[in-house]
C-alpha cells in the first residue's frame, strides 16, 4: 500500500476528518499485528448513531463521533476480537438539534 491524499472530505463527518493519515499511523497499519482496526460506516450510519445516542443519553454529538458510536451500536465485526471496548464520546460544538434533524432527513434516518 501507499499513502494517498483524498481530494476532499465529502462526508457529513468533517470535523475530525483528515484527507491523509499520518505516516506513523500508516506504518503501524502495515502487516503483522496491529493496533489499528479499521471500521467504515456510511454517513447515514453515523447520523443514526448520533440520533440514538441523543435518545439514550440526552446529549448531542456530531457525526464524527457518531461514526465511532456506530461501530458499537451495530456490533461491528471489527470489535469482536476485543473483550471490552471504550468509546470516548466527544464533539458537539458544531451540532444542534435542527442540524441533526436536517442530517437525518437528508440521509433518510428516522429521528
């Protein structure tokens, strides 16, 4: 593999996005045992997790956080190898209820 730079971030989960991973992270992810376990979810999955988290905990988070929450809510196979999982929930400075509802509506997510 090789490091690539994306032309831009088109996801609603922009706040923690990067158009290129660091060289150190890339090297750690190459072959052999790794500390990096990839998980990819759609914008709809991320927003659905934000909506569910808001319902469960009465706290708004933005889609970048929702992507991590989606792995847990969906019981992603990427997490099966771990006896326990911790998700650091952060990020809400760019979200408000009308914006979350708009994302949900745009992506066909029930709220």
